[in-house]
C-alpha cells in the first residue's frame, strides 16, 4: 500500500498545476478566437461540426462496420461484436465492437475537422500570435 501512495505522489508531482494564469491564457485564447472570427463563425463551426459527425456516424455504421464485420470472425457487423465473461455464475457481455466503431467515427471526424482547419487557413490566428 505504501508503494501505491508513493507512486501516486510522484505521479501527482509530474502533473502541471492549474493556475489562474493557465486558466486566463486558455479563456483569453477563446476570447481572441471570438474577436477574430466572430460569434457567427463560432455558430457556423458548431453546426458544421455537428453535421460532419452525423455524416461520419452514418458512414461508419453503414459502410465501415459491415466491411469490418466481414473481415472479423463471427457473424454480424462490427457494432455487433461482443465477448462474454462469466464469474461466479454471473455473465457480463462486453460490446467491444460498438466501442471500436465509436473510436473510428471519432478519428474520422478529427481528421475532417483538422483538414478543414488547414484548407481554409483557420490557423491565421495562431500565425498572428507568433508574429507578436
């Protein structure tokens, strides 16, 4: 038990402390983003992100999951893949396929958002800050 406590203290010491300055920098960056792109830009980004996620979820569910289901052993698509664990005559079913499917959707959305960010040169705020 002492080893666990010592390890936890060492791990806690490595974590950067949250200070008022750190919080102000993060909030200030958001404020600069709002000033640069305006509230309309924020709203458009929010709607765009939601729609991209919807399209990616449908793409993952209707194309990627069935294809991966064909490649993996067992019947059904990826989202139907599970495994069971029995302990003391109780059985738990883990839906690992749904988790992998969600992870694939997240990665695709992240790639699309990053590509959009680079294609439309939305990093000009970061470039402006580097010039200062």
